[in-house]
C-alpha cells in the first residue's frame, strides 16, 4: 500500500512537471521563432540567405512539433496516476528538445565556426535562447539540458579550434555558462519537485482527513456526515427511497456485563450482519452508539421494506456465542420518501422506531398516515409552546391536597394546563417533552415556580402558613439545571417561608446521582419538603424510602384507582403505608376518584390524598379562594 502511494505521488509530481513544461513551450517557442527569424534576416543581408533559410525551416519545424505535442497532450485524458505513461510523454519532449539543440548547433556552420562578422550577434542570441530554455524548462531538467548542451559544446569547440587566446577565454566562458545553466536547471527541477510533492502530500492528507471525517472508525461504515454526503449525491435521482433506522435492543447490557471492548467487537459483527442483508447499492451508516441507518432506492431491493426489516431483525437477533448471557435484538423504524432528504427521513423513521419500541423487542414499524398525524401534532405543540407560555395560555393550575378524614385542604400541587387552539387539552407529559425538545424547559420551570411563589405569597398574606404548595421536578431536570439556586434565591427575594414549598421528585434515574443528592441536600437543609412522586412506577423503588431527606411519598394513581376492586393493589398500598409509618415518612395517595377508594385508603392508614373526588386543578385565583374559605371555616 505504501509503495502504491509513493508511485501515485511520483506520477503526480511528473504530471506537474509535464504541465509546467507544456505551459513554458507556449511562451518559449514564439520567442525562438522570432530569434531564428532575426538570424535569418542577418544572414540574408550578409549573402548567406539560402543556408539560413533551410536552417530556419528546420528549427521552426521542430518548434511546431513541440507545440503540436503540447497541444495534443493537453487534450489527453490519461490517468493522473499513470507513472509509465507520464514518463513516456516527458521523454518525447526531451527527444524533441535534443533535436532542437542540434538544429541550433548549426549556427556554427552558418558563421564558419563563429568567425564571421555576424558571429558575436549569433553568440548573444544563442546565449539568450539557452538561458530562456532553462527559465521556461527548469521543471524538467532533461529537456533544458538536451536543448542547451549540443549548441554550447559545439560553440566552445569552434572557439578552441581558432587557436586564438581571446577565443580560448571565450570558450572557457561558454563552458562556465553551460555549467551554470546545467546547475540552475537541476536546482530548479529539485525545487519544483519538492514544491509539487508538498502540495500533493497536503492534498492527500486533506483528502484522507475528509474521508476519515465521513467514516465510522469502529465499523468502517459511514458516519452521519458521510451519510449526509452520500445522500446529497442522490438529490436529483428518482424515488421512492427507503430509510431504515435500526436501534439495537439490549446492547447496553453487553457493555455493562462484558466491557466496552467486547461491545465494540459486537458492533462490528452486527454491522457485517446488516450488510449481508442490505440490498445491492444500498448505503449503511452508523450514526450513534448502537444506531444504524440503511438507505436505498426501493427498486433496488427484491424484498418489501417489511420483509427486509424482518430479515434484518432475525439476523441481528441470532445468538452471539461470546455474549451468551445477553440477548441482542433490534427495533426498526421505516420511512419511504420520494426525495432523499436526510433530516426529514431520519425524523420520520425515528417516530416509527419509537412506536416500534413501545411494542417490545424485535419489532418494526412503517411510518404511515397515523404516525404522520402524531408527528404533525408534536411539531405543532413544539411550534406554539413559547407563545403559549408568554401569553399565559399555558400555566400551572393547582389541585388541592386534603386530609382524608375531614377533607380539609392542607396543600396544593401545581399541574400544567394548556388548551391548544387546534389540539385541545395537552397533557403535562406532552408539554414537558415539547419543552425539552425546544430548549424551553428552563423557561417553563421558571414560570411554574413564579406562580407557586405567587400562591404562597397570597397564602402568607391570608395567614394560611400551614398550607404547602408543591411543584414537580424530574431528577434529570434537577441534575442539569440550577433549580436549587432558582428556588432558594426566589423564596429569599420574596421573603417567603421555605417550609411552605415542596418539591416532588419523579422517580427517573439521573446520570449523576451525586449531583442530584447535593442539590436535594441544599433544598432539604433550607426547610423545603422533598416528596417522592409516582411511587412504584420508576427506577428507585423501595430504596428511596431510606433517604432521610424524603419526607413524603405519593402512591401512584395506577395503584389507587379501582383500589376497592383489587386485592393485590390493596396489599401493595398497605405495605407502602406501613413502611412509611415505620420510617417516619408521610404517605399520600393521588388519583382518588371514588368514595369507596377514599374509605379503603383511610382504613389502610393513609391520611392525605388528592384527586377528582375532592377537586380538579383550578387556576391560581380559585386555589387561593379555596384556602381562604378553609381558613375562615377554621376560625
């Protein structure tokens, strides 16, 4: 491989020499014609016109041949790495240069061995044309040396033959001149070749860097940039095109169990398996850790997209002996497009992929009209989110939290509410997903917190200091943002008691639990209540109850609704209540909708709850009215 690269580099250097030599001929040949014409004129005036005319015709015939060869080779389409071919072309120019040199040697005949009165002029012209040959042909030393050596050697010989001391001195000067020109042409060629070499090595390095920037070094497939480039080459091609987004199932367990080296080796094997099933002429790329894209014109595949996806899933899911304890699978999202636009295709294939993943492992889904409607809905929500926040069409409402025995209001939970002009009521999870996707999660969190502070401020003014206001925050949101600073600084700025504020943490696994623990510690130390929301549905399970900062656990509504009809749910709820009591943690239920469920919860030992049985979420002003009425009734 290294030898092949060196041959290619040498061929390109010789190609540059050839190009420079050809370019120089288009300047030097007209000059040669003019100077030969001047000699013809001088000779004609001195009575030697016939011999000079023959010489003139020979010289310019050779010049014409050199120009003709140069023009012909400009039109040749030979391969630029053809070392032998380029060398042969350079040799042709060298041979013609040698013929031209012998032709100019006949100046010695025209001047009778440089003894005629016109000899000094001829010597000056010969010196000039020799210097010009070196100037315009220094990129290829052989051609210049072939041209200047015969006439200058013959000139020196003629001068030496006269036996005149002055002629000896002049002959010596001619030989020095020849030596200087030869050295100059070799130096010029060396410098030209070095400059050419550096240029081509830089070009090769740039080309290699460009190729590397488009290649996934682990699997030798294209990366995302390479995929973009490959698809851009097909913009004017007729469709339809198929884009398959392939995401591995269970691959994380390989890295966790066997290590990243084994995981990398497995990715290479999976890439080869996908290639075996891919249609001829398709493009395969790895665009993520365990995510691949297969792209091809649909007419290239003898199979339907569904059949091909099934084959790929079966191929990937075949056992891997080196990771026998882990079952690897794949989910595939498929999109058919008339035009190859990568962003559009990946977006729709991604929607189809995650729909397939919701079905389970080793599933595929074709992006269809139903998914298109879902995508349009999501994009519409994301597009209108910022305006809705600014116009306060999206804002938190507050659902009362009550005592189960007296139904007295002891707190409120802030819940997002947005009635979209087209899509109607948007659920809080949809709102949060749209905020994450559009980068407006911080703005939304600040809006909710501001409204919570406003409600607390109203409660303080009404002397309802025993009512607490809760706000939902995910563990990942707490990890990534500065929510602790926002809460502590915001409460301090309004001089609001921290004990009236509560943060409900959803049970999702953070990337950096130490960072989350640090922030929870700051909030808890300041007197803010920390509650665990949706208990029983997330990742932390019963271990969360051991955290001394957790002061409340909210049993997920999935265990509460229909509690009177489910013995299993009653046992689970009773277990959580007993554990909470033993650990000194308050346990409340959410989603209470029937009187029967309320009574059972109370009998099981639960003392606080929220749900439609007591009240839906209401706007800020109504929430404050509810608290004021409760306070007035107590008085």
